[in-house]
């Protein structure tokens, strides 16, 4: 990048981080992002769910999410060993990747989409795959990987709500109430997927209760229990297989499985992965191939479209959602350069 381009790229990132965009309140940040494309004479609009759409050369679709998790981190820049460090919620997850995708899209003429809702239900990416008439050739999804890393795999997600009801009675009675039924069902599921410590987390099904409510009903006639649960699904399983196993441990109560995202594991030998390795080496980096234990919009795109996907972006993913989220501007600059090189190589291939 030229000095002018670098300055503009850093200004875009700082502006985006300064605008809060917790899931459900992304529009002011989306408008700022749209204005960036307008200044560069790009077609752009905000669609019905709030995504920023800037279509162009569809060889490569550059995309990342606009929303962040809650958390007030004062936005400021610190000087450190000749580098500028940008502090603020979303600087890593994922406005660093988001801004780098936008800048690379403008410089290369690639298609771009900034999506909403990734931190909750991937509402934006799900809308995109239903709304588009055609598939791009490649998808580069913006998530922090470090400028010299690319993410090839994410676990999937199965989310549900367990509900049980039992007759109310004196606590001295030996029969289970609904609260005990809920606890016992969850313990059986957790034990089913218990792994030895030597099994890597990426290869495990991990089980987490997210919210638990229980007690005597308002009319005093029953005991009710509700548990929101999430199971992370490795590529060795499908969400249907994990659901069947979990349902097999039901003795009482029911589960409404309302959220499913399939796992993804891409080959390191795809054209897009090879282009990243070459571009990172060109910047004197040692490429790293990553697998992450969470879930991202890459899962959505990979299973909806028959295209090669990777996730990439500046930032240390260990800082995701943390109270000390911050990003090196030097790393951000390198990520933009890598993205532009990769995009141009794929466009020319």
C-alpha cells in the first residue's frame, strides 16, 4: 500500500472501532462502512437485514461481520516500539478483519459483504446465501487468525432448549422433580461425550449449559425446569448425529433443537489456501494453518455453497471478547497487503 492508502485504511479501522455495534445495533457502523465504498465510487447498499453489500468481481467474495459482543473498552491508540496499538471492543473480533476486507475489496475490485448477527445466530450470512442468485468462486471470511495464519476448520454448533414439568410435592418425596430430571439428562449427555485428555479439543464434542431456570410454577401445581444448551460439533460428526445421541438420553422432558451449524474442515491444498501461503511468505512470514474450536460464518458459507473457503484476518484470537482487546496497526497493514495479493492472484488464475 502507498502511504496515502495506508493512512486511509487505518482511519477506516479506527472509525469502525469507535462506533459501537453490539449485535442488533449494527446500523450506524454499517452506514460508516457503506460511506467508505461510496467514496470510492463502488455500488453499495444496506440490505433488508442490515448487511452492507458491495458487489463487484465475484471471483473472490471478501466478507466479515460488523457486530461485536457487549463490552465498553475505551477506544485509544498507544505507541509501542514504533507500532500503534488500537484498543477498543471489536478491534480484533472482527473490525480489524472487516476493515482489511473492505480496503482490499476497494483496491482489487473484489465483491464485499459486511454481515450482521454473527455473534448470535449468523443472521446476516444466512440471509446472504438465501438471497444471492449465484455463488462466488472463493470466499475469504474475516476472522482474527494473525496476519500469517489462515483458519481452515471450525467446529459446528447444536443449540437447544430442554423443558420438563413434574407435579409439585413435598421436597421430602423420593421421586425426581423436573429440576432433577433436567440435571440428570444433561449429566448423561455430558458423560456420553467425555473424552480422554489426549484428544484435541477440536476433535471433541463439548457440552455447555448456557442458562438454567427451574422452580415451582406460579400456580403452585407443578415444578418446571428449562435448560438452554450448546454442543460444539467436530468434523467427525454431523449435527444430526449429535442430536440423535443427545435425544437418546431423554427419559423425561423434551428438547427443541433450534440452532444448527455444521462443522467445516477445508484442505490446505485448495487454490485459496495455496495463494495465502505464497502471499504470507512474500511478506517474510511463516504460514500457519489453524483449526478453531468455535464456530463462524465460514461454516455457513462452506455448507451452503460448493466453493473453497478460508477465514483470515489480523489480530490475536485469544483477545476475542476479552476486556483487553487490542490490535497492532502494523499487523493490520500486513494483513491488508496479504489479502490484496491473494485476491489478485485468484482473480488472475
